[in-house]
C-alpha cells in the first residue's frame, strides 16, 4: 500500500500556484496500470483551486461546492504538475481555473466555484433522505485489483460491484491525497465520485471500454466525515455514448449530484 495518492516532486512551495507531484501506485486505474484513475488527479485540481483561492483572497470562509473537470487525455502514473489561476474573486464566490499536465501536455482542466459560508444561519429545506444502512453496518466488499481500488474502502448497499446495473455503495479513501494533509470535503468527494461510472457499469469490462470525458459535481453543502455514498446508475445509447449519474450522500443525508459523459466502444 502507498501512503498517499501523490508525493511532492521537487518540493512544491505553499505559496506557489504551480506545484509538482509524483503519482504513487494508489492512482493507477482499471484500464492500464500506467494510467491514473480520474478521481485522484481531479481531487488534486480541487486542492490547487482551494489553495489558490485562499492565497488570493486571504479568506477562510470559502467552501468548494462545484467543480467541472474535463479529461483531455490519459494521465500517466508519474510526474505531474498543477497550475491554478483565480478568474473571479467576489464577495460571495470565487472562481478558479486549474490544469494538470504531464511531460508538457495538458491532461485535465478544471473550473471550481468556492462559495462563502454565511456568518449566520439562513432558512433551509432539508432534503428527504431514503433509509439506507450506514457504512458501519456493512462489510468491505470489493474484488477489483488495481491500485486505486485497493486504496479505497468499498461497502455495498445495493446492486453489485462485479456485475451490470445500478449500484449504491459507501466509499472512503484509505490514504490522504498528499502526505501530512487531510482531505477536504470536495477533495474526498471528487476522489470517489469519478467511480460512479464503474460501480454502475452496464457492460463487461473485459470486452468494452466506457471512459468518461468529464466529471461534474454540484453540492448544496460541504461533505462531512470520511464515508461518502454514491447511488449510481449509467444510461447507454446505441450511438456509442452514455451518461453516468450519482446521488451523493454523507452520513447526514443527501448533499449533491455528479455526472459523467461516457464514450462507449469495444476494447481493441
């Protein structure tokens, strides 16, 4: 087991909008041991956005509640670099653009909104939560044997992780994103949310590929706690395209949604 998803490469400074990292085996995805799963690098861009917003504004009342990640190409399990730029810094919200590159090639781009937390409570309408068992009542349940999967805990509520169809599963990273730093709410959620298309796969992994070209996460509030639940399903069309969606929950109940655009085709 690796001790984190990434390790510092050339010692990135806390004050820099450019940081260099080296991916560990914990980032390896299902399609190739040399390519990263989409979750960890997406979380690394959320981290870059959160730090850039804090440096630019000097504020600690901002919470990352939405991110859109575009996957421009595979990310190797190796050296990567993140860059961040604050696009807008308003009183109520801050927008940050980030990109992740490897060997001089941009592989991911992300746009993150951070919203201020109100100083006083505001009116709220709690969502109606379906009754589901919590993670403590369930056994670990995953048979996938690739780096990313081994560095997460999986506890299935419904459906199957090995077959086709919708599935509901509690997930929790076993290791931090980077050494000595706890995952923030959106970092943790993005790390697991990119798995929605995998846990709800409708096709045989040994015969078909269905990578996502993007990941969008919208939250009503920051996630709380180590365990997050994905209630995921995939919709496939005969055009070779599809959509994976998930309702996102923590122990307190529903908190947001994720979506992924899928490109479906036979494995070569």
